């Protein structure tokens, strides 16, 4: 039987359903006056020896009016027996009978005489669970909706409900009678344990070996005493008490996170909001966290996410299967870093489903197992894993447990939060205790970027261990299930307009595709390994390709501007790389002495690879260059080139010279060359020759006329004699 979970930390179990402005027996008001935050709920699961239920926490006046005479009581609704009713209670806890028509209510207890706006105060309430008057009367096993209800008198008002918290309380053994016995065949359980950062943080991976640059130092805080620390420390603590607990877990790891943590251990930089760069201080913390993850995952079930948790559907829709395959191939990073071999071909998509095109792309590349939302799988026959097609199978995770663990977005008040972890425990108890089926398997998929506190995570693992000890569950060997033969079939996965709308949007993937095309051209036909440096084009360009994958991370779903910003950052860094190959400006005018004097240009390449480029000369009146010249520039070198040209006029003019790839991608900046030409071009010579000929003709004609006139004059004089 499940042991009593006394006073387990409950700091992250947060408040739900602040319901205001209505009488206690009425419906929900339009807005909340108090935010309710829970520190502890004890016990989490009621057993026969349980005598009381205690809730402690804090209330905060979030309204604009003071509230006086604040009291609190516990209310419960009728036991929930059917899964449909449980889903309804999870989906609309505000509408449960525990809120509006409670089956049982305890007496009100005073909390505070007055609470000013923005003021907070603690509370604690303890109520017996027996059948006495004012007790909760938990008289039979089941899942009970439980509400912590606050009444008060706001300024200019009357007594009303000023705040409430709603959650689910599982009862496996009712005090005084009624017991749910463990099933003959326990439910097989496996829990995905996600180690994923909030978002990609690396903004620059220098190619010269200098430290990696991060957008902020938030990862260091998360690793030291934050979310990622809690996820690892909770498992480490639980495993120290009972190592068999690890058999129920499968660690889901982002290779980008491991790469980032490893980069931190080697020294890193942090770029501030003003653009200044400072040294990061989380290197030692990163090494400690990485050591603990290596220790925990050794010999355990591990799943490698696509690099940076890339949005596979968005990449597939944009035709970026090369980036998609690169993201999936990074499972090798996980194996190399942790020493644990990830499940081959396992994919856990954000949203629990994938479209047909993405499934086809994945199956064409490798055998793939998709871990999908059980309610999104169509045409199921037989047992899991289900065969979807050639090289393609699907493993379902339990949507009821997953949805209950996910925080519920408040509709009526920004300060309202759901008690997601307690609800998740309740649904897990429901599956294993009240809805147990022989041969049943439950795969738990918590929120991808799980924000439960370290105390909540510890309580979750303690409850899983208690359920196993009591015989309600036993560990599910997920590797054996994923690697084994299919036990059933399915026809496909549901993927609707809402799923498409959640993807990284087309303008972002369009920019990713544009930059990726440039990168592929550089590797294929522009950059070549230099015999001296031994740097390959693939090695040089790889950081930018991974940068594009980060731009397509599911972390940016719902934040397209940040995804676009990431893509533009990579584009700018690639442009900076290409500026290292350029035509130098001579800095002074050049003189051309003849019509066929070559145009001198000086080219530099500071990259560690050989570059093949075109030399382009702009259209300039008076200068006729020959066909575009191709040149190979060795790594870390400079060389002169003389371009054959024909000068068609004299004088001073400007010529634009630049380098590009075969496809026209600019390399470096355009150089403006000033030219002085003292040569007579073809046209000048022709004009001059024509003028000279005309002058000779005119002079000859004038001499002819003079001679003829002289002769006529001589003849006339002879006639006179």
C-alpha cells in the first residue's frame, strides 16, 4: 500500500482558479482578487492510515481593492469514476461540483483580517478525512476534486469568493474502509525525463578556436540551482535511495544542450543586451552537471532529440531534408558525450504528431520510431508498437497523464496557475489503480521543457516508487519495446491545421533555406581543403549549419520574431566569413599607359581553406574588360592578378571590381579602383587619323588652286605681250 507522503515539498504546485466577484455558491466571477500559491499538500495520495489533509501556501492580493475578513475552507466534490468525467474535471476544473456545488465543505478558518493590494500572507488549513461533521468524509476510494476556497469582503462590496485553488486528490484506501487492491498484472510504466534547455543560447561558434559566445548566462543559472539542476538532482536523490527507480525512466536529451554545456567547460563568453561581451562564469557548474548526467545515464534508456529540438515538420515542409538529417544524426553527439547509446531512430515530436510528408522523409532516411500522442494515432489494431509503414512505427504515450501534467493556461486571470503535478499524480493513480487492464502499458510524456520545482519532481518520483512498491506498476523496458517487433498496425497520424499553424513559419524557414543554399554551394564548389591547414570546407561551414538548425528549434514555436532573428544572425555571420576573401582597394589612382594595359588587382584570402572565385569588373564607359576571370586563392595568402582590358578613351574614371561564386554570391566587398588613362584608344586614333587625312586633303586642294591660279595669271600676261 502506498506509504503516506508527509509534507513533501510542493513549492512549484501552483494556484488555480481564482474565482471572484460572486457569492460562494455562485459561478465564477470575471476576474480574480487573490492569487493562491501552494507550498505543500499532504498527503498526495490518501491511504487507510491518513487522518487529515493539510494545505499550506500563500495568498496575494492581485486586485486594486483591499480585501477584509479573509477566511479559508476545503471543499470536495463527488468521487470521479469514469475517464470522461476525469477529463472534464481536468479541462474545466472551474466547473466541477467541488467549486460550485460541493458535496462536502469544512468550516471556514480565519486567514487574515485585511490584505492590501499587492500584499501577501501565508495560510495553512488542516481538515480531518473521517466522517465527522466538518471533515472531508473520504468514505470510498477514487479521485476527488478538491478546492481550497477563500472568502472575503472587498472594499465597496460584500462577502464573496475572492480566490480558490482546484486540484485532484487520489484515494486508494479510504480511511475506515474501502481498499483498491493491486492488480494481478501491474501496469507497465515508463517516464520520459526531458533534459532540454528553454531555448538555444549559443549565438556564435567561432571558427578560429576562440570561445563560444552565448546570448545570456541563463544556462549557467539553470545548471547551478535552476530548472536543469532540479531535473538531474531529483533523479540523483531518488536513485540514491532506490536505484531500481531508474528502470522506469528514459532520459530525453538535446545534443545542442550537451554541446553548449561542454563549450562552457572550456571557457565561454556572454553577450550583453548592449552588445558588450564578458566572460561567462558557469564553467565549473557546467562540468559538475555534465558529470552527474553521465553518471545517471550510464547503462540507462536514452533518447536523443534532433539537434536543438529542431522542428522536423517545418524543415520537411521547406524541403530542408539535409538539415533535418543533420539534426537527427547528432545522436552520435549524445553517445560520445554521455557514453550511453540512444534508442536508434526514436523521435518525440513536439505536439505529439507529425504530418505525412515528414513521416515519409524520416522513413526514407532511416528506420524511425515516433513517440506520439495516443489520441492522434489513426486506425489502431493490436498492441503497441504499431507499424505505420516501411521503416516506420509508432509508440503511443498516455495523453490523459500528459495533458494533466501540462500547465493549464489561465483564461480569466493572469495570476492563476494549475496544480499540474498533483493532477498528473492523480491521473497516474487512476490509470494504475482504478483503470488497470492486464498487459497495459503507460508511457508518461511530461511537458517538453518541464518547469516543476525540485520538490515537485522529488514527490513525483517518490509516488512512482511507492506505486511500484505497492504492486500497482512495474517498470516498462522502453528500449525492448522500441527495438522489438511490431505488435499491431496503424494507418497514420492526425495532423490538422492547428498543428501546421504551430510550426516555425514559412518566412523563417525560407530564410533558412536561402542561407543553407549558399552554404551548400560553398562546400560543393567554392571552398577546398588546403594541404597545409588540413581544414575541410565541411568543418569550416558546420557551425553555421547548426546555427540554422537552432533557428528552426521548436523553442521558437509561437515566437517567430526570435526564430527570424536567429536565422538572420547566422546569415550575418556567414557574410562576415565571406568578407575574408576580397579584392583590396589600391588606395590611389592607377595609370594605364596604353590601350591594352592590364588592370592590376590584389586579392587576399585569410580563410584556412583554398577559395575558387570569379573576378568581376563592372561596366564602365571607356573600359572594355575581357571575359570574367576565375582564380584559386590559397589559404591564408594574397596574390596579384592582371586582368586583360581594352581602353577606349583617355581620362580619369572609376572601375568596380569584386569577387563572387559561380552562382553570383558576393565574396567580400566591392573595390572601387580609380584609373588614369593616357592612351589613345581605337576611337581616338580613328578620329585623329580622319582629321589628319581631311587636313592633308584640304591643304593639297588649296595648293592645287594656288598653282592653277598662278598658271592662269602667267598665261594672261603672255597674251598681253
